[in-house]
C-alpha cells in the first residue's frame, strides 16, 4: 500500500486514532443547539484571567488537559503538541499552554487550524514519531473582534453575512492505540484566492478553498458524496455553504445531502443573533469533539470528512486593501469496530 | 532502530536530505560579512511591491522558486510547503506563496521558524509522505518594526541590546534523494519562560529555550559538544550568546569552542550599526543556506546542530505587560559522503 494517495492526500498504512477529545466553550455556545454535547461550559468569558487573550489561552489549556485526561494518559506521555489560534503571533497558544511543557509545533491556519493540527498530529503518530500527540485549536469572540475588527466595547454593528467567533477550544489526543474513531487519511489544502475582499463575508472567501480540497479528496480516494455519512466544513455559514454546494455541483459532485457546516450548527440565529453562523478556530474543533464524534460513536455514522476552513486575512492585509484568500484541510475519519 | 530518540528527539531511519537551498536577502545583508555567500541580494527594499508586507512575501516566493530550481525539480514535484513568518496571521507567507499552489502547512514559530519548518518537512519526507517538501522562512525589517515596535518612518532609537531584523528569506527542498547534507534527526523545543519582559533584549528571552533544547539534544543523542563541528543558534546576539554559554556550562556542557550565532555572523556592528546582531525568521534561514551549508560542502564540517530561536511576543502581549517566552528547534545536519 502506498501512503501518498493521488495528488494531495495521504492514506495511512497504520492509521492513528482519536483517543481522547475535549470541547470547552463559553456561555453563548453552551446556550446554543449543541450546548448539552460540550464537555464544559465556562460562564465567565474571562475564565478568571485579566485579558481576552489570556482567557483564550486558558480555554486552550483546559481543552488540552481534558483531552489528555479523557484519553486516559498523562501529560508526560504526549510527545508533541500541534496548536494554533487566530491571534497575532498565536498569543493564546504561547501563553495558554507554555506551562504544559510539551514540545510544540506552533501553527497558523486561521480557522482551518483544527484540520491542520489533527493532520500533522496524525502524520506524526502514523509515522511512529510519537505514541501520542496533541492537536489543539482555540478562538474567543473578545480577542478575535479586537484583533480583526473593533473591540467589543465599541458595540459595532455587524452585517447579516458576518459570523460570530466561537469562544472555546477543542483538544484531540491522536494515538497509536486503537479507539472507536480512526484517522484513515488526510487531504491538505492549498491557498485559494478568488479575489473576495469582504472580511464581513468570510464564507464567500473560504468556500472556494473548501470546494477545491473536497473535490481533490474525492478524486484522490476515488469516492463520491454517497460514500460519506457526513461532510462537515468548518465555518462557511449560510452564505458560504451555498457557494460551496454550487461550486462542487458545477464540478460534478452533489454534496447537498451529506453536507453540514459546523458554523451553522453551533448557534441558532433566530434566538442568538449570530447572523450567518459561528466561526473561529474553535468552531470546527468543538463541533468535531462534541456532536460529530458522538454521531460516530452512537449515531451510526461510519465515515466523515471533516474540512475546517480558514480565511487568510489580518488587520494589515485588510487595511492595505488586499483580498482574503482561503485555505481548508480535510481529515477523513472512520468508525472502527473494535 | 527506533526513530524516537530519548525524550524529545527523532533520529530518522531513512534520513532525508537537503536537496536544494536558497538565500535571498536585502541590501544591508548583502553588504555584511556574508554578502558574497548569498544567492541573491535585492537592492530594492520593497522588491517591486507597494507594502513592506507584500515585499516580505516576495522575498519568500523568490526563495521558494530558487530552492526548487537549485534542487533541480519542478514546483509540481513539491508535495507540501511548511512556511511561516513573523507577521500577524503570517501575512507574508499567505500572500507571498499563494500563487505557488502547493499544499501548505502554515507555521508560527517566531524566529525559530526555519528550525520548525525544516523539522516538519524532514519528518514528512522521512515517513514517505512526500518525495520533496519545501521549508520556508522570511522576515523584513520594515514589516517587523511596524509589527512589533514602531514604523521605520518614526526613526525610533534602539538600545544596544536590540537586534536588527534580517530582510530576506531562506528556502530548503527536503528530499528523499541523496545529496551531500542529510538531516540525521531533530530535537523539538518546548516553550521556556524565565520571566524576561524586555522586547529590546530578545537574546535574553530566547537563550534559556536554546539552552534547554541543546541540553536535551546532547542527552537524547548521547553526544557532547566535542562531537560537533559547529552548533549554530538563530539570533541570540551578543547578549544571548553569553547567557546560553553560561547556562549550559552550569549544566555540565561547554559549547564555547563550537558555538556560533547566525545573528552575530550576518552583520558587522562597527560599520553597520546593527547593535546586538541580526534577528528574524530569515536570519537563521539565510545563514544556514549560505555560510553553514558552504562549510559543510567545502569547508570540512561534518556535523552541525542548527538551533533557530524564537521569542514569543506580540504587540498585544507586550502592551499587556506579559513576559516574552522563548522556543528553539534543533536540527542535526550531517555531511554525507556520496
């Protein structure tokens, strides 16, 4: 068997497993449709810290510790951490998990970080470089609005195409030890730039990148939408979802029956005033570590393609009038009958 | 043979090779002591672009294309790129290499990025996930000063402990095909925080992280300073170098005879007014891809430990009064007699 699959994918010879996973979220997420599925809801948005940035780091730290605990291992058994967040110089990661003292590969994949970190942790474990590796991603509405738009305190209005940044963090222990969910393979995305410049419509910025990586995934694995119980994008929201489905239909694949979007699932716009959906690195991470993994363990789902999506913008790129390119990373998860 | 070596290292069973490497730098770097060793010196600090950020991206793109060309492969043969820079949301990487259309793992490791990207690219190739992978790192004095301190246009004064951000980018094609330099193994760093808060003295912030990873490397590989022709840290500068040597001496290793620092080599303070030395992701990257690789090819060096060092700070962490933790990533390079 050849591990390199098609043009852009890997299919692991010795697939690694999701051994433990965690979802730690804020109050608003706890009040949403998935509220009951999360491991921990933290009502204090500052999580006992003095700044939004340190608060986000605290969410990540908590997700890390909980994932390790749920994997029934100890911190010292984790050989590598792969982690990232949305902030400049990934400040939440650096300050959040520095005390864990785990060798760290810091990542920046915007909101695709959960896909990037799980991909790299899976590659690491499948290659025999570690028995256990940790994948982490976090975001926070307070730190993200301050970073990319305006401080929350300004009370700025948001257009209906805007998404709401998820406060929280997800953690995944990827392990060589068998568990009910295995990482069969990955499809790694390229940067895709369709020239969209509206940072309040990130779904439109990211949908082309998601379409490209899903299209390539089908080709590389010689599968079609019918072969999946679900295909979950990260945070396209209502606007991006439509574009994604159309782009893939134009290229011969109809994913409308199996597609879901983590950003759409996590809030209920009618009552929560979140507009197009949730976003942020934590969005896809905590939906995977709650609802999606539950459906795979108890709900009969046998094969899921998880595709977190990232919008590659910064305050500076926005102010300098640049476009918002997208990236997406696909992870192929399968139920393992033990 | 076991690929996991000691606590924090890997020793590859099928070591990957540095197949091609490139150094593209700015005018000041071209005028420094290593000027003749660089592949390309670009006199225009904007490299034909309109902003410092896009200029930095252009340096990275050029380094990527040149490394691919020097490796005698084509862009389409590169299965993955591992790349990062210092800017918020790694803007130089996103905009610099988006047109290359190579599946990308975006990294943030501050000035340790060259070590992080070469480590991950090496892990990827050694595991059979790619025949060729690209490792990239860039920095730019204009974008970095604007990002972390004040725009260059303000003409702010700098203390003698400050370093000068290197303008440029280094690229490395890591390959399964034999070449004169192999990556025997890696030692991956943890975040180390000694509580230093002075962002104008980054050498002091990073030296403890470098000391820890070098100490662990010696232990994991059961080697001592005498076993190396050179041990090169990234950008500790004169102040950090002293601290590093003392910290390791206190722990039983005297590296003073074999230690060099890329930041000290790249400028001549007396004539270039750069103070404690060079810094930035490009600093270690371009010194490796010029002087260090030359000494390994023609100068008789058979074993080098390359340890880029990163200071984990952001404008926000600085303004909020946080410390500046450090991280360092070790790459063990050996001359291969073909």
